[in-house]
């Protein structure tokens, strides 16, 4: 007990003596600027990673501006992290110095609850996010817009040698976000018909995974201008304009499942009508305002409306291995670290195809 009390009196700087350079937002403007902070020394169960690439997730934008009302400033975002191991603790057998590795949305959990015992650490009540969380030692977690990170070995994934690190980085959030519901809800069977609502950072990866599973893929979007890209570049089999009543009516009752990636308020009723009996629509986007829930279309077709949040560590490793086997990467725009504020402005306008990735290893020191 005395040791615990003494540890709680130790300053954050003493708990985390290793100096790190990154980019942080200091207030609700969300403006990112150079920030020097510290991380803990590598423990027996830890892996220290030199960060080479970090994807920019839309949740980074929400968080730096405190749009979800839970931001702890200063905040270093980033949970799509890829780099190389520069130190491994004595209890670490899976990784060695020089290995390519990745870190996603979480860096700790209780490891003992029902969710953790089922490899669902993402639903652990004590799950600790990669950034903007309070860690077990009382310090704040800082993310991947930085040159180095120390992570418990359990929350590190081995990165496939053949997979490009820059294009693969967004899979650690966007990839697992769409892969997990496909696996968990049986929407990965060859020949099944999957609808993908929204063709952005999540949606374009969902199309790629769906095609790799051997499914028929229909992209559903408000924008007709995305049709050519969806079909000719990404390989979707069909395209529906959600505002075209004739198209939507003709497609009623044709889909086994839908992955809904839209984060804006929208009407889900027409989408539910696209499902076959016992079809499933899985929500992975997070609209700021509540959606209206139409019960009768669910009842009359025995349909399921569900939601999921990323995936556990076992699923994340399986996802990245599957991506390596099928050469799946995100379509990215690689940027310098000093361009990050402009990238955030463009992201707010959906002006990116389809994911920004920061070239941390080559450009962060000059940001």
C-alpha cells in the first residue's frame, strides 16, 4: 500500500522520463503545433516503437476540437500507427528490434473481464484509448502524431512484410472498423450481397474487404459522382444513389447485409428496406445527433440493426494479416507533418480520397 501511495505522489515527468516530440492541439481551435512531452521507460512487457507513419482519422478531428466534449488538452492525436520496434522488454517474445509493427485505437484494458476473456478488449469497461485517456499510472495517453510510443506488447500487432506501411496504417482503425462487423455478423461469406453506405475512409476499405471475401458489393451514396470510382477503381458490382426513389425501390429486399459508415444524421428507413428477411445493418459511423429508429421495417422483416466499435486485438491481427494476404491498403494522400492543419481543414470538407497519412519518420522533426 505504501508503494502505491508513493507512486501516486510521483510527478508525471518522473513516471514518464523519455522525451518525445509531437504535434498537439492546445485548445478548441484544434490547431496543431509542436509539442514536447514524455513517455514511460520501456517495461518488461513493453514495446518501444519508432513511429514512421500515422493515419488521420475523422475522430482525430472531432477530438482536437472537443466536439465530443471529452477532450483533455493538450492532446496528441493519432491511433493508426505504424513503425519499427526499437526496444522490447524481457517478457516480450513476439517482437524484436527492427520488426514492423502497428498500434490501433487502444493501448490497455483490464485483461480479466468477460469482454477481455473473449478477445473483445475494445468493449472492456476499463479500456484505455491510444490518446485522450487516463492511463493506469494516472497520466494522459498521447497518440501517434509523435516520433515514438511505448505500448504493452498485448496491444501491438505484427505488420505484414509485404504490406506498404503508409497505405496500411489506416487499416488499424478504418480497416478493423469494417472488418470486425463483417466477421462477427456473418457478412463475409462468398456470394452474399453486401451494401456499403458511404464511400469515404471507412467505406472504400469495406468495399475492398468485401470483394476479397468474394461478396457482391453495392455502394450506396448520395453522390452520383462517386459511381465511376466505386465500380471502375474499387471494384464494386453496383451503385445506388440513395435519393433516387426508383433505384432504391428496385433494390428492395436484395441485400444480406449493410455496413453503414455515415457519420451525419440520415434516414435509415430506406436502407432497412434494402435488406432481405433477417438481413443486418451494422452501424460503424457515429452521427453526432440521434437517428430516428423505424421499428416496423425491422419487425416485418425480422431484420437486425446493430453497431460495433473497432475490434479486439485477435481480430485486429487477423485483419492486418488478411490485408497482407490480399494486398489490401487504404487509398491515401501522404502528407508532411507541417501540412497537418491544412489536412484537417480539408478533412472537415471531405476533401480527401480517402485517408490522409502523416509521413512521421521523414517530416515530423521539421514540422
